[in-house]
């Protein structure tokens, strides 16, 4: 039996109970409350592409949250259902025009709606570029290379793929920890199962229980139906704790029992639900150092750190840089003739200290591709000089300033590649539109940015 596709259902109160019941035969419904404030973190499966926006019989004209919900969920297609046609100029009418691909008034034919949602889901699926150069495209090539350090990494990953023990992946930001995690999953006995990634840095403390463990219907006001948590969704597959060093101590305590017993208890429930999954954790800081500082629980560390793979920084695998650069330029060409690097450009890549690692390499190459109007990319196009090893660090920039500089450059490149189309720029960076607007606010400050989300000015000072 085929796995049900996820369908987001955004409403204030479920009016179309019969329609929902019919759709549940083909879809996994994921509920959100239209009138609730938008949380910082939402539990939406990666495959969610379409949603239903259901308006109540008497919608409040002062609805403060729907637009924010639609921005946060950031689906490809929305279908609106309302008891009657909204009057022109109302908030409901504006939401439908701005965000929805289709609109229906009651009564609706469930077979027609089901077929239409399936069509939209398929359209969203085939529009996904097979080989697009997105923000984390460097992850596809992170394990390439002939250096001794990366060969050691590949050897450890091969060995650890044969076991289902937890694995800890450590390394600086941008070294390819996600690529290593996906390699472990795809080469393990759980490759056919789900791969669930939890971004620990984006997990608010107040939502840890409901997002990780799920909840039962009625557990709290907006719990309109029972929902699996992220841990339960990984059953039969692999679970990645991305950036586990970002978890607060109380959050670490919450996952300890799961690591010990391989089971979860939903919020509002009383039944232990077994979860059989492979646990992989990534960290950009040595966890033993954090344990010594009292910032990480030793019992959680010993549950995770028995098998560890350390991803080397790019400066320690300089013999791989030109191979990686060539692969990234070929991906950027998307099938056309890739641009070449001049001799001086190659030397500048080899001389650079790479504080941002592979992610910075990708951003530099993307910049060079955009700025070069010839088939050959020069060192000046990359924004690099011919300094000696480590010379780039003499600018007295902090690590955070280097990261900010890389983020700023990625934002500029995405806007140029997308011709300042906000949706396309967000897709290139693999972030939501809301996150893109926050980056614009950060790197293009204006006296009043409150209307940027609706009237963004992407041509601010990004230099």
C-alpha cells in the first residue's frame, strides 16, 4: 500500500467533516488552527506541498494570523474552501487572491477536490528541479576527494553503515555533516525507511514535547486531532538531530528517555509507543567540551558518542579543493558548458583559509559565475586575492562576521539568479519566504521594514 501524501489543513473549526473523512482515505491530514498565533517551529513533513485553507461560516474580519500561517507553512499550492463567496476587499478575499491556486464554496464534491489536490501535488512534484544549484548543493559533493582525511571519513561511514548504533558527526559549520548523515542512512538497512531531520537550533524549549513526541486530540486548545511527533515519524528509518549542541539542558533531558527506551509518549496520552529508528546526531562543537562546561548532559553524550566521525575542515584537505570546485561549477551550469577557472583563480582557491568551509566555497563560486561575463572566472570575480595560507584571516574578522559575509553573499546571488523574484530566491536558498524577508531585513536595513514582507525592496545595500 502506498504511503499517504501529507495534506496541510488550516482552519478555525472543522466544518466539512464529511469532506475530511473522505480525503483521509488518500491523504495524511496535518491540522493547524487558523486563529492561533504562528509558532516559531512547525511539524510539517518534508513532502508537504499542498494545503486546504478552510474558512469558518462567519470569519472574523480582524483575522491577525492567517497570512503569517500561510507564509510560515510555505506550501506550493493552497486550495480555499468557504461557506460562501467572500465579499470583494475583505481579508478573506485578499488571502484567496494572494495565496490560493483554487477556490470553492460549499457544498463541494469530495471526488473533485481529491482529484484536484492530487493534480496540484503532482504539479508541485514535477516542478522540483532534479539538479538545481540550491543553498546546500555543496552537500552533494562534500564526501568527494582524494585527500587522506576524507578517505578516512568515507571508510568510517562505510563501517558504521553496517550497524544501527547511534553515530555522532562532528565538524565545523559547512564541512558536510548533513551529507555524511544522509550517506549513513542511504547505505544502511534502514535506507527504505523515512529520514527525519530535527533542526535543534530551531526547536523552541516550550514546544519540545509536542513537536518531538506528538500529542493526542484535546491535549490542549488547538489540538484538533492527534498528531505524530518527529520522533515517531522516524519509525523504521533514521532520525537526524542536526546541531544537537544547540539543545538546552531541559531539551536534552526530554530526549534522554527516548534514547534509553526507544519509545515515546504523546502529550495528553498514557501509552508508550515504540519507535525503532537509527539515531544520527551532528554537532559543530565538541560535545565533551560542552559536558565539561556543564552545557551538555554526559548521559546524553554517552548515548550518542560511542561511534564518532569527525568531518575535516576544508583547509585540511586542500588537495580536494579544485575537484570540489569543478563539481560545483558543473552543477551550476545545469547541463550547459561550465565556466572554467583561470590559473590565478585556482591559486586563490588553494591559498584561501576557508573559514566557511564547503559552504563558503560554493558561495564564492556562485559569485564568480555571476560576476564573470566571460567563459573564464578570474580571482577577482571570486573576491579572493593571492594571499598565502591563512592570509585571509588577517582582516581581523570574527567567525560570525565571516558567516554573515557568506550569508550576505548568498542572498545577493540568489536575488540576482532569480531576477529578484522572492519565491524563486527563497527556493534557491532552500528557505521559506519568511526567512528570506528576515535576511533582507538583516542585510538591507531601512528606517521602517514593517511592510517589507508585502513590498520587499531587494535592491537595498547588500555590499
